[in-house]
C-alpha cells in the first residue's frame, strides 16, 4: 500500500498525507499529475490510500472508494445528548468508566458510541483484522473534524488494534474488560442499508467462532454482546439471550460473563 494525495493538494492535505504515511510507516508518493491507474501500475499495488480535503480513502481498481465516516454515531450521540437511550448501550449495560473491547471495529460507529458513553475514565479498544480498514479508521478517528465536541473527543479516545480478535482475546487475562462486543460481517449479509456496504470488499467476512465467544466470556467481567441481522441465528448457536427491541433490522443478544458480576 502507498499513500498519495488527490490532484493539486493544499497544504493541509499534504500535511495529513505525510502524517498518515509516517504513522503507519508507509511510502508517501507525490501525486503530480499521475492518474491513480498509473500509480497503481508503477508501484505494483492493488490499493492506494488517497488523501484529499475530504480525508483519506481506500482506492482500488475494482471497488468504489471507501472513506472513513462516523456514520450512525453522529446521530446516536446527538440523541444521547438529548437524554435518549441507545439500545446497544442498554444491552451492554455500559456505565461511565467501563472498558469495552469492540472485537469487530469496522468503520468504528459502534466504537464511537461506546467511547462517548464510557467517557474519559473509560476505555474502548477496537480490534480490526484487516489492515487497510484498520489504517483508514485509525486515521479517521484521529483526524475527523466535527462540530460536536462529544463526538470528536469520543473518536480520539478509541485505541485501534490491527489484529484478529481471537489472538487478542487469547492473550488477555480473565475478567480484564467489562464488555466484549461482536458485530461480525457474515451475520450482516441481509442488511442492505446498514451503512457498512462500502466496507464489504475490504472486510473479513469469516463467521464468528465458538472459541472466540468462549474466550470473550472468560475475558469479560459483565457481558458478551452480539449484533446480527434480523434473520441471524448465531445467538442460538452460542447460547446468547436475544434482547427484545422494536428495532427490527438487527438482533442484539447477550450472555453474562463467566462468574458474573
Ligand atoms: C460489520 S463490520 C463492524 C461494523 C462496526 N460495528 C461499525 O459500527 O462500523 C465487521 C468488521 O469486523 C472485522 N472482522 C471480522 N472478523 C474479525 C476478526 N476475527 N478479528 C477482527 N476483526 C474482524 C471485519 O473486517 C469488519 O471490518
């Protein structure tokens, strides 16, 4: 992967591109007037990270560009600020100061809502197995400018780990986080309008494994929570209890951690 900019970048875009390349140890290639096709050919890479005034994006030959965006998190945080509840936070029984392991970070919308809710004393660790997504999202979380201080501060607090969640969970001590949260790709196939469609070509769509769930139950102090599409049956396979909601697009389910609270 190489980092480059759009055509005729301004100073801010150049600074962002330099920072992105440095942070991840990637080569920065001056765009000049080269087309993306010729840059890909010249550097022998399938994907490019292209920085423009709209932020960084993954540009590949076959797919639409993928930009970071806080997606549903912006609206959900606005609602929380008005005093509404958020179903995901309720299922997870999130309290200020909690530590959450978001085992399937994706574009990070859920992680941002967790980070807002746990506040400055809390901690959100977002695990993403796919390098390009992890790069794009870590950069976006650190650089996205928002009019909402709550949203922006939440984004800045998320720690991104570019690893497979099973490897991360296996290394974690018993009862070392409050909640482990899974929102696997495979279980979201049916959700055409979920705002994660652009992610699909770059995402890991392997199914959630029994071992990951049992490691999560060991690592969590409170709960392990799963989000899946409305026709998902994973919760039955793993013995998770569905949380009844009026939001029919998704099913949240949970299981108390081993040893409970
Ligand atoms: C449905 S998306 C998550 C969307 C996310 N909750 C959000 O709000 O944007 C699932 C993500 O988990 C990642 N993933 C799948 N299996 C994984 C694994 N074993 N370890 C870490 N990340 C994984 C995928 O690459 C994908 O980016």
